């Protein structure tokens, strides 16, 4: 703020502020753009903070910097997909003052109509003629892993595999609740290595494989994931109660990029924890149990948000240092597990996508480890609609044509309930499987009864491989 000090011998200092402008000015008052998308910066001077209104759907108003009486708005103009020239008049207002701004966009050339493709025998089956890989990324995978992947591939586009998440302990209590309500068990069951870091763990014994082997012996599919916790700093040792660790980058000095420095505390923790998990997975492998494996999920978080914001970051440490480091972390785990002799996993990568909001978010394709390291691509969705599921499914399938696409997590959120799976399926979202989260996100009994009674849903008694 520009100011001058003025004071007499007995006076306190008085700040003489610049006078407020008496009018509202906008520059430029009109702009013309080519057919491709672009941005227009509006420099506004007004007595008080102005607002922009009247923008059509193809223009997004991005609030910029505001300093005293001057603010810069950016108009983000989407590509002209209507082909005809178009224009819009927006209003910039400040109190009783207002001024109009005109934005016009040139016509775009309409692409030639593509030749009509031949209709496949089953247009609803996304595995037909789409090049989905029939082999696992683990070249010498166990026979059990190959058989499990073959079963999942056989169902893809024809039926959706039901799944459930255990709570933080290794058990099948949530699955038992579904059975009590519907008379059926889900086909797949997820277990999380959430607390494997705890020394002298007195409430989860990860060496006791009984909760997992019971499920597999009953004919169910085993799925594993890992909320990979790290200490809040190099001097903090996790307590037996589980205190002193986190997944959240803002709560720890642990940085993924330091994993690759020999002797760093991040390197020692990373490989030490992987040894613990590898021992459990090898125990399952020795018992002939294959598993769907979904590590380092939701890597991008909000980092693909187009506008700068304090919360526009990855919300897990494994994505916080950027996409290149994240991919190195994924590959480091993949290669290390290979070196340990682990051959029974189906590797699942979870995309964040952008909930269909391309005006606010970019795709997170930069975080994808690559076809050589991923068997299946998943997406986590909460709340929403059946139509929204269809949009997400088709976008992901188009982006990763060599991979099946699954609903890695789903459930209710604070704004809406997750739609029933039969409605999602009928809308065209042919997810490989679905997996509701536990607790407040878990759908109610009516949702489960509607879902588990549907002929398109695979339950545990349907699993044969």
C-alpha cells in the first residue's frame, strides 16, 4: 500500500491512503480468440473488489491477484467444439458500477465423419478387440495368479465382481455383515497392511494368515492394499499404540525422493517395511494363494488442480514429490518384490482422473508407472451418479486400452450416496469390480440387497478358477 507519513509535534502518525477510484475500468474491453482454447487476462480497477458474471459454459472465470483497487481476472476459454463462431458478453461489477466485456471465438473446422465401424458381436464387452493384455506383468507368475487373472478377464464386460473392505484389523467382519443382510458373500475381500509398522503389535498379528486363508479356502478372491505409514521424522519411533506415523506429507519430513539415497533414514524405513509386507505375501504364495495388489493408491491427489491453491497437492507422501519420483517408487517396489521371489500378485494402479471436471483438473496420466508395471487400472469414487460412473469408466478405458478398469474404492460421501451397482452397470460403467469402504462410507443394507441380488454381480459362490 502506498502511503505518506504526516505528523505534528503532538500528533500521532496518520496514514494518508491513496484515494479510491471513482470509476470502474476494464482492460481489454473486448478480445478475439482463435478456435483453440486460450486465456484472456482482465485488468480491473475499481473502488472495491469486483466480480465477473454472465460467463457461458465455455468460459471459466479464474480469480487472480488483488492488490488495493486492482485485480486481474483470467478468462479460460475452452476449445470451440461447436464449430460455429461464438461470442459472449460478461459483466464486471463493483458496487453500483459495472462494465461489459466481450469475448469472441473463431469458428473451428468440423472433422470429417469417420467411417462406420463394424459392430462387434457384443458391444458391451470392453475386452473384445480392444487389445486388453491376456498376460500378467510378472513374466513368471504363479499358476494361481495366472488363473485368477484369467477369471477376472473372463468376467470383464460381462459381469461385475463384488468386493468388500476389511476394517483396520485383518478380519472378515464387514463381509459377514453383508452375508447376514443378503445371504451372500462378496466375491473379493480386501485386506490392508495399515498397521504393519507397529512394533510388538498386540492387536494384529500379520504372521497369522488365518483371516486371509479362511477367505481363500471358502472360494473367495484375496485382494491386498497398503496405507504405507512413515514416521513423522527420523528421530520418532512408532509406539506400540501406533502413534508417531502418518501417510500425510504435511505431517512428516519423510520424502519419497530420498528413498533412493543409500543410508538415508527414508531408504532404511522404506525397504525395512517392504520386507515385512513381502514376508506376508510370500507366506500366502507358499499356500498357493494369489492376490490382487493395489499399492500407492490415489498418487496424484489434488496435484492436477489447474489453479494454484494450498490444498492442490498429493495427499499421500508417495505422490508428494511429483510424478517422476512416484513412478520410481512404484518401480522400486515392483523390482524389489521380484527380487524377493514374489510371483503371486496382480498389480493394480489407481488413477485419480478428475471426476469429469476437465475445466478444473488435468488427467493424472503422468503418474502412470507404465504398461510393463501395471496389470489393471482402478478408480476411487465416492457419492456421485450412475452417469458419472459411466463418464469416468469410459475416459479411463480410453486412456489405458491395454488394461481392465476397476472401481478400486467406492461408497457414500457427505453429499450423496453411491448409486446402486445395477444402476451403474445399466448406465454403461462396466467396472471389473467394485469395493465399498467401511465405516461412514459404507452403503446401507438396502443398497447391498439390491446389488447382491442382481444377475450381473459376481458373488463368492460364482468364483471358479
